[in-house]
C-alpha cells in the first residue's frame, strides 16, 4: 500500500535559471509525453508542490465530471418529481 499508492517516483528535476525543468526520460516514455504536448501546471498540496496534467487528460477529466454532473442532476430531478 504505502504513502502514495499507485504512484511512481521518476527521479528529480532541477529548476533552471529560466524556470525550466526537464521531465525524466522514463516518465516521458511511460506517460506518452512528446515534444509539443501541452501540460497544465496545477498547485498541489496547498502550495507544497505542482502537478502536471496533459491537456488531453484534463479534457477527459472535465468531460467525465460534466457527464457525472448531468447524471446527478437527472437523478435529482427524478427525486424532486416523486415528492
């Protein structure tokens, strides 16, 4: 189980003078990150770190959330009509 289940440490990255980091090769390969991919940088753990999310994955997450929200609204409307 452990502290971060289903997580993998790919190594470290040092922030350069221009604010750039290099994503470790193993991470790029396993996560399918290619030159030109757009990554969204998100504040994590109340400022203790960042999370990088590929644009396509973020779009998928938003679509899933939207679908679940629509399902929830439909269930709520059914409950409201029963009363």
